[in-house]
C-alpha cells in the first residue's frame, strides 16, 4: 500500500523517529546530494561540498519542518482564542457569574460580589445562591445548552426584582469544558414605577369619582323631588360648588405633579432670597390663619440668605407647609416659621406647629400621593392628599430635602434643608414677591 504525504505527516506525532523523517524527506535529500556533487566540477572543494550537504541533511532530519511548526503555532493560537477574556466581565455593571458544567464558579465580577457575596475558589454556585427558581434554571441550561431566563423577586431585606439569564459560552474549545454565564438584570425600579403608576391611577380615579358622584346626585335631586324647592336648591348649589372646587383643586395638583415630573432632571438656575420668599408667603397666608385663630410667628436671619432655586416653586413649597401647619395644627393656636443658616444644618426653613402631632408610623408615608393620616379630617379641610407629594418633587428638583419631626400631643416640625447658592454664578434672580 502506498502512503501519501498527508498520511505520513499525520503519523509524525504518533511515530516519531529518524527513519520516518528520512522517508518523508527523501526527495529533498536526493536533490541536495545532486547539488553537492554538481558543485565539485564547478570548483568547490569536495570537503566543503560534503560539509554543506551534511548541514543541509541535518536541518531536514533533525529540525521541525516549517509546515509542522506553523501548524503547531496555529493550534496554540486557536486554543488561546477559545478561552474567554474574563477581564471583560469585570467592566460590566450587570452582576455576572461564569461557571462550568459542574456549576463550579470560574469567575464573578465586582457587581456579582456586591449582589450575592464573594465565592471561595472553585466553590459551587449553590454556596451563595439558594433560590430553587435560579438553580432549576441553571440545571436546565446545563442539560440542554439553550439560553433561558426567568424573573425572580425577593422580599428580604428589601423587595427587589431581577431578570436572571443563563447562557452557554459558544466559543468554548471543547464541549466537555463548556462554560456558562449567569447574569442579573435589575428590574426593581421599573416594577416600582409600574406599581406607582397603577396606584396613582386608582387613587386619582377614586378621588375624582367621589365629588363627581355627589354632583350627579344633587343634579338628579334638583331635577326630581327638589324641582320646586327653592331653599333646597340654594343649599344644593352651595354643596355642588364646593365639590366642583374640590375637583378643580385636585386637577390643578395633578397637573402640577405632571409638570414637576417632566422637569425633575432639570436643576433650577435662579437665586432666591429665602427670607424675602418666606415673608411673602406668610403675609399672603395671614388672613387665612386669622380666620382659623392661628398666629404665625416669623424669625428671619440678620443677613440675606440666598439659595439656588425657582422662586415660584419655593413659594408653592412654603405655602403648602405653612397652610398645613395652620389647618392641621389649629388646636395649638400658633405656628413658628424660622429661616436660618447654621453650621450643623446649613440653610434651612422650619415650619413648626403645636397641634396634635403625627404618629410615628405615618411619618415615612406623608409624601406619598393621596396618603392621609385622617381621611375625613383632610377632606373637611379641603385637602387633596397631593400637597406634600408636590413639596417632595419640588425639593428633589432643587436638590434639597424635607425632614419631618413629630411628637404626638406636642406638634410637628417640617424642615426644608438647602445647599447655599454659589457666589458669582451667572443666574437670574426672579422675585415675584417684590
């Protein structure tokens, strides 16, 4: 049987030896011998021709052929390129874990260490992740080799949602050494926004339905039994006007919230004198406070206190806070408004009442939309349940914050804390309160 060159080359690695190389290089050796013999008549000394032919033959027989060396270099390069570049996953902000068929951890990035904790070397995936949903997903992908994902939620220590995805690494050199990638995509913020949107629509619909039902009821009554009752019609018209005004206030607040949300990412650029702004609000609300039997005491700093902000929106903030203090702290008969700048708290405005106060469990939810400590009292005082939500959104846009301190039976204090405006900034001062 005649062996071709390919068969012989494939047998090199299996049967190495001088005889094998001699057989594979017979033609180059013969040509070299002819060239050496031909060089003698041309004037080359025989001993030089012999030495040259010996070096040539040794190179062919005892050094790897260039083709074989090139093939080995190509194989090494292919094996190297088949290995994943783990440096890439370290740059990802998405938690990423690489594991093998035995679910032993090969690599995890910093985001994954922050989410599930650091794995010991060659630890099993289940050492940190014990959710049956995720482990079943991993088992299916390892068995089938097909990318899958699931949504996973946890309640402790806080409510969070993730889309967990497991995919095989397609560039693995050998199927037996295939790797898999586990990633977590955070859906928490999206789920919270969906829930907030759903709750908002439900609450807004409920708040609008109540005065609308009242209006429809009185209209039907005046069309029927009270058609000719002048006294009843006069009384009903007053109630209907009150309900229509309530709907108008609610719609105005909803529109204000919508506008604030659209501009939440845009920081204000004007400069506002807090003392003059609060003085303007107090002067505006004094008639209302007098009707309620409440005295408003104002304390101002000796020097102007300027912060970066939008004067219209800050007037809305302080109007809400002072009006709430007068209405809901009416029994205390006094509201103290303080504008100050201290080392401990910086520039701030505090509105303090001496009314019944707020129970501890209600304080964290005061700025939620439509949240009320006492629904009947709020409606009786013509509240929409959106005032503090508007305050929160305005302060978020101003990079300020609201601090609430309250003791049942002693009253409540609402403090708005600001950062001072930068001196020399190219901003416009808009003062509607002049």
